[in-house]
C-alpha cells in the first residue's frame, strides 16, 4: 500500500535504521557508522511530510518511501526516487510493484510526459527493476560519486508516458 506519511511513522522509521547495504545504494560510505537516531528519523519524517509527492510504502507498517521530485508542470516531467529500507524485503518484487503504481499515477492523474532518475551503476537490482517498469538507459555520468575512496558512475534513465503503457502491456522484462 502507498499512503501519505504521518507523524506516528517515526518509530517505524527509527527501527529500520540505516542498513549499510541500502545506504551504499544511495552513495553512502561504509565508514559512516554513526547510529541512526531519533533526530534522524524525525528529520526524515518531517521532510517526507512536507514533500508534495512522497508516499510511505506500507506493508503492515512502514518499510520505505517513494517520491516524485521536482515536478515540472510546464514540461510535464518529474524525477523518481525510491527506497525500501528493510534489507530482508529487497528483491521480492515490491520495488517493481511500487514503481509501477507511482508511474501509473504520474502518467495518469498527474498527466506527466516523462519521468527520469539517476542510479549508481553498481546498483544492478535497481536498474533491473527500472528496466522492467519501462525505463530506458539514456546515459552515463562518469565518476559522480566517491564511495569508500572509489569513484562510481551514475546511470541516467527515463521513461515516457507511451513507453510505460507499452511496458504494462507485456510480461515483465520482455
Ligand atoms: C531499488 C529497489 C526499489 C528495487 O526494488 P526490489 O523490490 O528490491 O526489486 P524487485 O524485486 O522488484 O526487482 C529487482 C530485479 O533485480 C533482480 N535482482 C535482485 N537482486 C539483484 C542483484 N543483487 N543484482 C542484480 N539483479 C538483482 C531481481 O531478479 C529482479 O528482476 P527479475 O524480477 O527480472 O528477476 C530496492 O531494491 C531498494 O529500495 N533498494 C535499496 C535502495 C535503493 O537502491 N534505491 C534506489 C536508488 S536509485
């Protein structure tokens, strides 16, 4: 289920903490090991509540969030961001289902024409998920992130409204 955030989500967000593998997928260093605390959870929640197009991924409680950032009404585009924050729930199809829901909203109710994203090149699970949802790889920005002392590239991806419809009409990944 996707729903708007509420202040009572703070405990669930605190319990999820900062998993090192997931943190790395967002460009974080393994050496950053400060515990995820109450203030972090409250700041995260406040930002999510104030965001005009952010939703909680709820599966019997908060497990992550998804956003359409920088919605541009003139050009009818936005950028996409998602994080499932429980490592036990990765790779089970949830990200694909959530991405499809948000793209359906973006191209349906919001009447957007294009949704784009950037993802670290080593995040193969995320790239596989986005390809299944109709995104194409549009480019590569070299050495955009310095993680644990090594440079990593960003992959730029985008999907247009008609491409999402086409992707929905065929089995995943075909
Ligand atoms: C990115 C994310 C939303 C994808 O959601 P998910 O539920 O984990 O992914 P799904 O199970 O829907 O799909 C993943 C696909 O990648 C494949 N996959 C899973 N683990 C993989 C791995 N380690 N390497 C490569 N591919 C992998 C799966 O097989 C699946 O493809 P298939 O259905 O064709 O078999 C989720 O992993 C996540 O939130 N990760 C942590 C934060 C993050 O990376 N956010 C994105 C930053 S741009």
